[in-house]
C-alpha cells in the first residue's frame, strides 16, 4: 500500500535525524536543591516532532483504510453469485479495470457495470 511506503520513508527519516547538544534542567542531589543545567545529546527536537506527527497521521489513515477494506471484503463475501463475487474481488480488491474484468470473465464492459450497479443500488 502507498501508506506503508510513506510510513517506511518516515521511519527511515526518523533514524537519520541529526543529533544536537541540548540542555535539560534538574535539581542538585543534595540540599539545598538548586537548579542544575546539564548538556545532553538528543535528536533535533523540531524535526523529530514533525516526523512523529506525520507518522501518527499516516498510521491513523492506515487503520481507517484497513477498516474499510474489511468492510468491503465482508460485503463481497455476502454476494451469493460466485461470478458476481469474482467481479467485485477483481475490481475492488485487486484493482482491475472493468474492461480487464470483462475480458477475464467473458462479459462486456457494460455488463460488468450493470452487475456492479445492481448490487450497489441495494
């Protein structure tokens, strides 16, 4: 899926975020507890935050797409006629064009359209 490819690129970018020297604030170990600043190596915060945001968005989209695919597969599974079910699988799961499906099942392209419309009207 396209979403998976984009996520993969984001994960690669995440691994290659430059490391910068940052400051963190804490308190000293002993009384009186005074503020202490320590330098640490960390991923560049702005770039890392942006990548994390994009990853969350795309993962949510992937979940939505997977849910829709499941709904489509359940709809198709309930089609009683095996040839009609095959038409729907080829078009909506395999991504074939109506013309390609027509050639494969021995129908005209307009007949494929009629079959689809017949189920989608209900």
